């Protein structure tokens, strides 16, 4: 009769992950064949301890074990569906016989070989001025780095990493099964070592055998001129650390351009609204406007109407990895004063009396509108 895994480790069914890990460490030190006096008995019990820990330390396996016991771990459990009694084999079992071995072998190779670290994302907001000129920003973030204590091995310093005795270090276990189609040999991931092919009797106390610890890192990020909202900067090798000698992942810095109080942006073009006075609009004028690169002179033509657009070529945003620049599109708005001094009023009244309040004849205006829509 299979032994109860909780009894093997000497913990209750409601034991926490910390309780299980503490019990395993204590028993592994006590019954390790290298230190026990009765090596034969210790070896047998050491196998049971590792097997129990491999199940109870894995949340998914533990849930299956708590629900279905040993039968659940061996492929048992509730049987449903039209294929549940197909010669004593489920349809999923038949499928696994053909394709499970290759899948298990691939998973085993992935667990045993080097694994590249995970990529990380960092969101960074900058101003439009910083995007225009380019800048450097210091960022600080947390990531999983290689454990300093065990150097990524997962074992306490100076303690051995043993070859899994169930799979012989292959990370896979083979099972011979009789089916209506004949005898099949299936290969699955070893349940004792989880496919790693190794057992760690003395896990590193700093990382809990993971080989990684959370660390804080600070970097200077160089942001080129002309970046737009949603641009990303890749910093190679600054993501999560790899496993078993695998390379580290990358860090991706995603940029967000803060909303500007004066300028609007569309690609490499900038848009700016400026006010001008009635005399400037009527007579024309050189107007000084303040841009991201400093003051510029805009020549307003005589008779300019409110809403008129002026394109200042080459005064927009720089193009990343290029020498060209976008344009600055200026929209002028003629401002009518709300308060006038007596002198200003007298001047305007004199202007109106001289015909300055004359507007285009309404009849001729609407006639031209009709002509524009009249068919040739």
C-alpha cells in the first residue's frame, strides 16, 4: 500500500509551503546516504522523502494528490466522456502514447538545458521637450537576479547536487502499457525531479533552490531625440537572469510623452495656436513665437483671417535615426479687444466712418457661393 506523503514528511495536511520545506530539509540531512550509518535503510527512506517533497512542494501536484491520492498522480481520477472505457484506456491516454513521448522529451530537454531569462517591461514618461532634444533618465526596477549565495545552482554552498535515482538523470521516466492496439512504451516527465534530472538535498537558504533572488537595479537610459509616444528602447541582458547558465532576458523601456500645454504633435509635425491683434492681421506683422528650440519670427501677411495656417518647414520634431525634421504648423487667431480706452474708441470710430466697417455685399457673396455649386 502506498505511503502517505504527509506522514513521510511528518506534517499535517494543512501544512504551509514553509512547513513542508522545513520538514524536508531536516529529514534530508538526517537520512542522506552520505551521512547515515545504515546506508541501505537510509537510501530507501531518502527516496520516499524526495518523492513526497516533489509532490507536496508543487501546488498543482499537491491538489491532485489531496483530491485523488496516489491514483490521481498515476493518471487515475474521474473518468468521463464517450472514450472513458475504451479498452480500459482513455482517449487522452491513447493520444499520449503516440505523441506524449516526444512532448515529454522536449519538456525534459527544456528543464535540463539552459533557459533564457524572462524579458521585462518598464513604462517611462518624459516631456515633449525631452523627446525633442533627447535625454538620459535614471530608472530603478526590481528583477530576479542570479542568487549570489549559490551562484544559481539552488544548492547550499559546499553541498552536492545528486542525480535523480528514479530517472537516472534523464529527467524522464518510461512506462510500458498494454492497450487494445498492442504494447506501448510511453515517456513522461519524472515526477521526483520534475524533469531536471537532479535532486538538491540541501536547498540554498537564500533562494529556496530556485537559483534566483529578487534584486533592485538602477540603469541610465539614453533616449534619442524624436521618440514618439509608444516608442520602446531595448536594453539587452537586463531582464530576469537565466537558469542553468542561460542568458538573461532583455529590458524594454516603453515611452509615454506627457501632454503639452502649448503644442500638439502628429508624427514629426508640431501644431501651435497663437493670438494676433486686429492691426497685425490687417496690416501684416513680424510676430515672435516661442518654440521648443527657442524664439522664431513668423511673418504674418496683411489681411490674414482668423484660423489661417502658416507652415514653418523644418521646425518640427526630429526624426529618430535620421537628419530630417518635421514642420511647425501655426494657426493664428485674431483677438478682438473687450475693453477700449477713449482714445482707442475714437480711433476706431474714425476708422469706421472712413469705411473701415464695410463688409462684402451680401448679395454678391451668396451669388458666388451659388456659382461655386452650379454645374458647368
